[in-house]
C-alpha cells in the first residue's frame, strides 16, 4: 500500500505542476514578440497555449530572432516554469530552414501541451 500512496502523491504533484505551467500569466509577464529591428509585432503570449498559437501566425523573422537569442527558452523556464520544455526547445537546431524551425517549435510545444494536459 505504501507504493500506491507514493504514486498518488507523485501524480498529485505532477498535476499541480502541470496546472501551474499551463496557467495564464499577467500581460506584463507574457512573451512579447519583436522584429529584429526592435519593433513590437503587436503580439503577446500569456500562456503556453497562446504561445503555441502565436508561433503559427508570427512573422518567421521574429521567431528566428527570438529563438537564436534563446528568448523563448528563457521565458518558458523563468516565467512559465517549464524547464523541460525549455531544454527541448534549446536542443532544436539553429540550422533549420525558417519553416522547418516553425514546424519543429510547434511540434515540441504540441507534444509538451499534450503531456501537461494529461498531467504527466
């Protein structure tokens, strides 16, 4: 019985952590997308879900700019609190074509969102 109690506690912790990661942040803590020249694109992601949606429509130069600087990884780790996702994004190749980069980012995010929504 001790094992099942420990498993239950771990599952509860995982669900709490997932809920925290999936939360909506205040606007000022959101991810603000910029162009390479420093101008704001007008888009701000306030959760992983809105971040995933914004990646689909965001100008690819803005995506490349932030990805190469490590901005996505920093925001996901520090503001969202998902070190695992930050590591996965960091492991993507910077040599990918623009559309491959967008696809890879979207796929990594989609998989992580599914894991979190399942409470893993």
